C-alpha cells in the first residue's frame, strides 16, 4: 500500500517535525508513506475574498499535479464526514481489497482547499467541526493512519 499525504505549506516547528518523523518511522512497517509539500500562498488578514479564492486556486493547482489517476483521494475538510478510527481502518483495508494500492490524503492550507481539489476527492473526511492548524493536522492524520494499520493487523495499540 502506498500512502501519500499531500499538504500545503512546510512544517516549521521542530516538535511537529519530530512527531511526523516518528509516525513515518512507525508506518514503514505497514506501507510506503510519502509526504508531499507544496508551497502555500501568502494570505494577509483581510486581503479580500477574491484574493483568497485566487490563492486557493494556485495552491490547488499545485496539489492536483500530484494526484494519481488510480488513487483513492481523501480530502480533509471541516464539512466532510466524521468517522471513527475503526471506519477509517476499514476504508484503508477496503481500498487494498478492491485493488487500489494508492491512497492520497490532502490537507489544505489556512484558506482551505480549492473547488478543483474538492471535486476530485473520493472521500471528504472531517476530524472535527473545530478548526485545527494545518501543520498539526498532519500529525493527527499520521497517528490515525498508523492506528488504522494497527487495527487492521489486529495488533495492540488501539483502545
């Protein structure tokens, strides 16, 4: 199984980098994990809706370049479907059973995802109705992917 995390922006804080590296290390036992970062657009507060839309479109065009035709694409969106860890584990397991060896998770930047990226998604996933920093979502997502593989392998970790 190949898992890509397509994300806007770079991690700046060492503690987040350390957490990402730890989960990437743990996941190597279960899958090939690849984190693909694309540059974020500067979005000064109050720049206006038209400029926000343009920035989202630019970020989206960079993300779309990395989406594989045969991938299951899961976009993280506040308005997406909330699911339990067990259900996410089932989604990952079912992808493999159905011959899909590529799953790509997409995390947008501070302005969210472009319509083009959203329309390409096979699954729209929400972790909460709350807003989280997109850099922190990378860590949370990796932990849930790791938890999913542990659930699917019937290994202790998930409680």
